[in-house]
C-alpha cells in the first residue's frame, strides 16, 4: 500500500477523523462529533509526546 510514507499516513488518518466529524455534523449526532474531536486530541497528544521523546 501507500502507507510506507509517514506524511501520507498522517494525512490519511486526519482525513478519516475529519470524515467522522463531518458525518456527525451532517446527521446532527453529537456523539460522532465528540468521537472525532477525541481522536484528534489523542493524535495531538501522541505526536506531542513523540516530539518530546525523540527530539
């Protein structure tokens, strides 16, 4: 697949998360929106921790 490139993988993951948020907003489902926001926050925390650890 094309996931050997880290930039493409990050863009794909963020795209899926934004897709979840978009479905939640379209269906007026606050649970889906909160799920997407929680996934974004988790992704941010993991990336920030990795930057602190490896830099």
